[in-house]
């Protein structure tokens, strides 16, 4: 049973496309020890980074 930030119970997110390594919204840590948020459980913490490959003129 999960709770939101106010303590109310919330429904368990769908297990479809959900990473089996997710533990309480976290997928573990990266190579530098920073926690990796789950896209399904914590979408507000997941940051999409766009990298542009360009060369200066």
C-alpha cells in the first residue's frame, strides 16, 4: 500500500512497462552514487535531457 505526501493511500501504479527493479520509486544509483527515479512512480523527478550534436562555426 502506497501513500502520497499527505498520507492518503494511493493506487499502485500499473505493472505494465514498470521496471521490476523499482523499489519505493527508485531504480538504484548511477555510477556516481546518485539515485535514479522511476519514470512511473516519480515522473516529476525524471529529467529528460536533450543533447544536440553540433560543431561551432
